[in-house]
């Protein structure tokens, strides 16, 4: 597998989120930009005390250019509301800024494909730049890809979900970290278990809110 060049050379020396987003639109740090419609940067206030990090944009996010606007985003909105968190006060982003997918058939539906470790590492400078700009008090990692992007490839969400962590990792502002499942995992799971799984996500988000 060819080595990913990485996004570092494309990240400007700034903590202005608008400038970072503009620069990210021209990133060629890995090959995912070739097939994606657009770069999907983070969204939310620069003063956010809470940052949520997911895996990567989905099909609808790639078309619209905003994070968490598809089915998983709508479920996240519901979970945040039930946890007493105002999404308007939260910064949301992804570990990887381009949609990785495969097609079901020629010209058919685009199906999410998990980003490779090299692609996650290549995109990490953008995530670090976002965290340097926002400097949150609490960081929520939604799913394994987000958690491993920041906490290393050996981190297991199942072993630490819902805990308040202060990891020995180079994360700007040294936030408290809470790892939990990604909303898409709930949607992929058995329908009869979704309410229980959602309740677990809400409980973890409440832990994060309590750490503010």
C-alpha cells in the first residue's frame, strides 16, 4: 500500500476556522478527494466547550458539504436533545474529511467504506488544527475511528465507553475525553435494539455534559 503523504503541508498557520475550512477544500493529503464531491469540514462555534468527532462524512454530508446532516446526524440530534445538549453550542467534525465509498453497482448507490488507518493518519492534522482553534473542555469520540485517530490504534471504545478519560495524548487544550458509539452503529444494528442502543449513547453524552 502506498504511503499517504498527509495533510500537514496543506494546513495553514491559523486558528481561524473559516480559513482552515477554505484551505481544507484544496487538500490533497490522501487520495480520498479524488472521488468525493467535496471536503466536509467541521461546523459549529469557535467558542464551543464541547467537540464531537465522528468517523467521516456520509453520502448526504458529501453532497451538502456539512457534517452530520444525514440519518446518523438526525439520530445524533435526537440523542443530544435527550442528553440536554444544545447542538448549536457544539462543534461537530470528523476524523476524515472526505467520503470514502464503494458503489453497489455501476452508477448505483454509494455505500460507506471504512477509512484505512493511513487515511485517518493523513487527515489528522486537520483535526488537530480544529482542536487548536476551538480548544474544547470536553471531547467526545463517536466510534472507533475517531477515538483511534486521537488516542492511538490500540484504543478500544468497548473497553472505555462512557468514561471520563484524561489520556496521555497530544490533544490541544488537553480536554476530558469521552468515547462512545457512532450513531450510524445504532442504525446498522437490529431494529429491536435501537432504542436501547440510543439510550446508551444518550447516557454517554450526559457523562460528557457533566464534565463541562
